[in-house]
C-alpha cells in the first residue's frame, strides 16, 4: 500500500483538536469589544428605568395630594412639629407609593 508523505502529519494534526493561542486571543478580543459596546447601553437602559420609576412615584404623590385637598375642603397637607404627622404621612393614605 502506497501512502502519501504528508498523510501521517495530517492524521496526527486532526487528532489534536485544540485551539491555538492566536485563536483564543482573537476570541477574547472580540468578546472584549462586544462588552465595551454593551456596557453603555445597559447603563443607559438602567437610567431610563430609574427615571420612569421616579416619574411614576411623583405622579402617585401628586394624585395623593389632589385627593387630600379634595377631602379637606381645599387645604393642602402641612408640616407640623410632630414628626409622626408629616405631610407625606397625611398623603400616604391616598396614594400607592409608600415612603422607603
């Protein structure tokens, strides 16, 4: 049987199924570039989510104050020297937002 001179090196190379250092560094570099692109996008999305939550909380507080005023003959909630009776505690019963 006649064999080709490079057939033994090809079969030996295919049995060593591994990655070269250059291939691994290339993949790591690509992952790094994708991460660098993705981080600002994720930060922007988190900032928008915080902004939407803040706007929702302010809306709830505004609606609570409006309902308080309607129930108390046009009087706004006031701060008193008693810390257990702050305006936010007076309005809290009218809104879904709870102080945290």
